């Protein structure tokens, strides 16, 4: 049988019941037929023996008084026994005395004898059973009787037995198949229902279905009950999981909303603070200038230098406030995504930087046609900060090199700005992108500490990442994705 | 019977062991065989004579007849088959009956001269010489349970029980059942079956 389809329980049960019934019946029939074969054969021989005895004792007088006709008349009664082929009465010397033949073809032995002491002898020959018996009258051996019977009655009996056995076999098989179908149906219905439910489960992932277990046997009822309990538990857990997830989502949304609100508040606050700080700062600067211009000749040199320092601090504070406002703007500005040619942006920025310090020898290597998807203004601010930093931190070196390009890392496009300037210690990389965080002294490299924070915020708003590699006095490389 | 005994002796002799006594026995056996041979040869090879058959029948009739329990023939411990008148059997009857038993009684042959002497017999063969005295003999035996047999013509008609008749060279017999019944004798149906004729009427007064 090909192993294409696993045989169903139903088929197996049917085969089992038919096999068991057939084997049992065949064995029983074989036993009966064998028993009948032996017993019918034995009965046949016994009947023949009785017949021979009767014939023998009826023939005694004829033998004793040598009356052949009477003996033949006695034997002629065998016409009533169609199974007897031939019979013969023999004298005490074993010579034929009177014979009976059913048909002309029948023959009788020309002479018979029995070993002394034997009363009777039977044997099977030519498909017939033969018997020779001694005729004894009042203790005197008077003669012999021979009788030959065919086995047609025997075979007819056997045929009848076989036919009956066959009928019983077929009938019993049919009944067994019928009964087994009934019982099988009862046993299998819950199993098949269970199998259907299990199939529906695996196909639809619907754990709300339940197996029907009514009318099932005790074991099946337990199985169905356990199965349904299991489904119930799975469903409960599913529900609990879904509830937990929903709850979590709700809480995350709540927290996010709270955070966003707090962030907005903070931004609004810092913006308004920065904005409002400018007016008093302008007053300080303006009145300091007015004091110097209108009353400068009345002040000594020391006082004038103090005023200059006030003004310098005021300007610096103005720059800080400007950067703060820029950072706030970067966070608040509307994003418009488009294709931006970063190479062109880099060329423009470096050209501006050259104009301010045209004496510096800086080797600029810009990869052409590097494009990114993002907000043109924000990306320009980011590039401005990164290239401005590169320009600033290479200013202490006689000759410098600034590179811009792109590369592929982990399947995504990464842009980078590289210089061979002052660099920094990677141990402080964590502080790199914090607001007002500076790794160099003000006197060494001027700056407010807002630039890289701005760049990071822009990159984050584009959904990208920014990181750096650096070594002191060997330069730094900033990588970012958008 | 005798045949078998004799031939067996002749066969067994040479197989025995021993010296003088054995040789003597062999000699005796050989002598017996030589002496008996003519008789055996005549008995076996030629057809039996009429009276040999009749003698055997006399004995065989006895086997198919039952006598009443307290019959006259019970005297003595033997079963007598008697012959009255001139004996046609000679030694044949004695030879036939030798060693036979009926109902545990030894069968013997007796010759009687008078009917009165025959009441102790079980079977009485009435010789043809007694034909003239038949009526007296039968009357003398009246009610004494003796099976009367004879080859006198019309014996069965005249009150006898079994009469031999000859059919060609075969010996057969007629039965008068009424006579037998009068003498309280029961004849087996097997015997009647092989009889030539069975008379059931009472004997006709002659």
C-alpha cells in the first residue's frame, strides 16, 4: 500500500473486526468440518458393520441348510440401501455362497478369510469402504459376510457440511461487519469530531471552538473534556495577554503624550526665555556702548577695559542665546522631505569658510553627487555645523585635510565628515552631543557647545543615527545616517 | 474338526525338540495321518453323501429348535439324537455329532428299537423301515417334546414334524409347524425360511 494517505481509524477498525471474525469463524468451521469428517466416517463404518451383522445372522439358516436362494433373497434386501455396491455370504471355508451386486460392474472377492480371533476387518479401497465379518452361530464359525459400500453419502454429507459452514461464515461475516459498523460509528464519532476540531484549530487559530463529547465512551469523554479545558486555558491566556498588551500600549501612549507635552513646554520655555533674555542683553550692550562713547574721556583706561569686557561677555551671551534659539527652531521646524545634494551643500559651506580665512591651506576632498533624503534646510544646518567644526579644529595645524563622503555599513548608507585636526579622547564621547558640553577650552577653540547637539537633534528628527571616532591630535570622523 | 486336528499334529511334529520321546511322537503322528488320510480325502474332496448331509442336518435342526424348559428329554446330562428302525447312517452320525454341544450338553447318538425308549430323546429320526408303524410311533411320542424327523414320503402330512425331501441331489426339508407346536417345540423363523414348505394346519386324520 502506498504511504500517500495514513489509513483512518475507521478503516483499521473495520479491517480488525473482519479479520478477527473471519479467523475465528474459519478456525471454528475447520474444527467442525474435521470433526464431522471423522465422526461421519466412523458412523458410516459402524452402520456398515451393523448391516453386515444383520445380514450375517439372517443368512445363518441358509448357510447351515445350504439354501443359496434364501441367502440371495436375504441379500436382495440391500436394494433398499443404495450405498451398498456389493455384498456376499461365504461358507465357513471362505468360498462364495450367495452374492448381491448393485450393478453388473460390481464384483466380490473370490475368497475371504480372517485371522483367527478377528471378528471383523474394514478397509478403504477404490474410494469405497469394505468390510468382512465372521458369521458365528451358537459359538460355531458358520461363514463370512463381505459388504462394500461407496462413500457417496459420506461425500454428500461433507459437501452439505461445507456448504453450511460457508453460509455460516459469510452470514457471520456480514453480521460482524454490520455490527462493527454500528459500534465503530459510536466509538469513532467523538474521535472524528475531536480530529475536526483539532484541524480547525491548526488552520484557523480559532481557540474559541469546542469539541462535542456527548455520547462518547468514558475515556473519550475524559479526552474531550481535557481538550476543551486546554482550549479554555489557551483562550484565557490569550485574553490576558491581549489585555496586558492593550494596557501597556495605553500606558505607553499616555507616557508619550505626557513626555511630548513636557518636552513642548520645556522647548517653549527655553525659547521664550532665550527670546526674552535678548532684550535686557541689548540694553546692557547698548548702554555700555553709550557710556563708552559719551563718557569715555572721563574714564581711565582700567574702567574702559572693564566696559570692553562687559561688552565682550554681552556679545558672547547673545551668541549663546542665538544658538539656543537655533536649537529650539531645529526641534520645532516643520520637516519637508526631498532629495538633497549634500555634495553641493558641502562645496558651498567650504567656499564660505575659505572666504572668512582665505590664508589657510586646507585640502578639501568632497565626494561628488552624494544625495540624501531629508529636509534641505535642516540638513544644511547639520552639514554647516559638522564642516564648521572640522574647519575650526584643524585651525591649529599648518596644513589640514577635510573629507566628506558616503559608505555602506550593515546594509545602510552612512555619510561621514572627516578631519585630521585636534581630535578628542574617546573616553569623553558620551558628552560629545550634550548641550553646552565642550571638550576643549574656550581659549583654545571658541564655541558655545550647542553645535553637535543641534546636529544630533536634526539626525534624530530624520530617524537617523550619529556617532564619532577620534584620536587626540590625529583627527575626528563623524558618521551619520538619515 | 478332526481334519484340522490331524493336519495340525502332522505339522507341529517336526518343529518339536527333544530326543526319543519326540521321535516317538512324530512316528505316532505320521501313522495317524496315514491311517486317517483316506477318510479325510473322501470327506474333503468328493461331495458329501446324502446321509452325511442328513446327519449334519439332524444336528443343525437341533440348533434352530427350542425345547420346553421341563421337557422329557432332560433326563441325564446329554442331548440325545436317536434313530429308530434300520439305521441308514452307520458311523457317519456318530462321526458328525462327536464333540458337539448344544446348550452346554454333550450331543450323543442313540439307536432305539421301540418308540417308548425314544421319549428321552430330543430328536428322533424315524427310519424308512418304520413306515408301517409310523402312526404308533408318533402316538407313543405324543406330548413328549421330541422333534421327529424322517425321510418317509408324506411324513409331514402324516403328523411328523420335519421331512427330508430331495430336490435333484440336494437335501431339503418340509416342516409341519402344527405338530411341532403340539409337542411344545418352537422352530426358529430362520429354519422355516429355508424350508421347502411349511404346513400350519393340524395333521389330517389318515
